[in-house]
C-alpha cells in the first residue's frame, strides 16, 4: 500500500490512465534501486505485476473503455495481476494452450486449467490466454474470492518468490464479462507483453549483483 501511494506500481503505465508513463530506462533503474536497497523481490514484483501481467496487454491492445475500467486500478496499485499462460503437459509452449471460453451473451464461460502462474490467488487479476472459437485470445479475468464448482486454486510443492503466490488454477464454467476480452491475436499479445518486460530480468540480476557485492566486500 505504501508503494502504491508512492506511485511505484504505476511507473510503466501511461499518464492518461493514472500512471507515471516512465521509460524502460527509468523503470530499470527503479528495479535496480529498489531491489538492491529495499528488497530484491520489490524490484521483481514490478516486472511480474506491471510488465508481464495484465497491464501490458491493456496498454497495447485495450480499448479506451477497458483501460479506464481495468488499467487505472492497476496504476493506483489496487489490483494484484498476473499472466496466465502455461498449462499442465504444455509448459512454456503456450501455442498449445487448451483452456477455452464459450461466449454466452455478454459473458465468456471459461473451462480448463493453468499451472505455474505467478500471482494466482483469490481476488487477483489474470491476463488469461485461452481458446475462443479456435483462436487464441486474452481475457482479463478477476479471480473469485473463494473456491467453488466453477473455480479453484491448485496448490503444489513449489517454493515461489517471497510475497507472491505461484499456483495452478482450474476453471469449470467461470463466467467472465465479455467486455474484458481484448481484441487481436492472443499469442501476439502475450509475446509482445513478455518482450516488453524482459529488460526487468537484467535489472533484477543487477540488483542481485549489487547486494552480493556489498555482502561479500571486505
């Protein structure tokens, strides 16, 4: 919450939608500075939550209505987002994603399972890669606050980063507003999103290197 008040979570989001509109260079410096002086995970979380989560797809392909409704809360730090691509028996080959949605009226009914999803937790928000009419699409999905017949969190023995959940997600008829469906090819959106955030890997490594140097310097 303190980071939200300081505007940290809104750094890469355009000013028009409540963010700072910071450049990649500035975001990279913020990740290195926060990661080396406050906590490495703080730098990493900016990447996971605002660079390769729901914000990137909304910035690139969202409509003005979607950005106002879904992106502004991200800029304000009110939502914990993630990226839902990988699946059981598919791994990182997200072209084979089989989670699918059926459009019924003004809703998308979602079925399938995701695995190894950072920030997958009750009440969080996921940029969900799924098949709709045999085409990969991205659906901004608010996860329910509790398990039900339509939705459940899957726990497994993986040690995720501190302060973040890494879980599986099962969908069995979860209804999501059709208004949350992004236009365009889902695979292109996801790869663009990942590409936009990859500089953060180097920035996080630089933060680790700085803390290691301090820790082991004579």
